[in-house]
């Protein structure tokens, strides 16, 4: 009886260790990103609208180049949006490296 309990504890510990390792390894390899950023512009009178248009256009561009699973702005690496104003309009440039989120 003591031998089976010890063996059961060893098996349980091994299972917990394996599950923990899988979670850590999964997090470490969850994203694969492109090496160069994709860029896109958006223009509007209101800066927030120009920013939203730039991000939406970035997503469409990443989708066209790499596919739907690469086109999620919130998963992109190094997200930057820079805006300038000229002639009463804001022009924003969204730039980020598209990333693919891999679900383990």
C-alpha cells in the first residue's frame, strides 16, 4: 500500500510538472512576428478618427499581405501611431510588426 501511494505521488508530481512546463513553453512561443513592420495611413478632421482609420487600414493591409490571423492590431509588436495636422485634417501613420497568435 505504501509503495502504491509513493508511486501515485510521483506520477502526480510528474503530471503537474509537465503541465506547468507546457504552460510556460506555450507562453514563450505564443507569438510569431514578422521581422519588418507594416504601415498604413488614416486621415480625418478628428484625430481619434484618423487614428482609428490608420489602425483599420493597417489591419486590412496585414490581412492582404499575410492572412487574417496576422491582421490583429492588439497582437502586433511595437505598435506606434504618429499623427500630424495639416490643412485642418489629421493624418496618422500606424506601424507595427504583424504577429500570429498560436493557441496551444
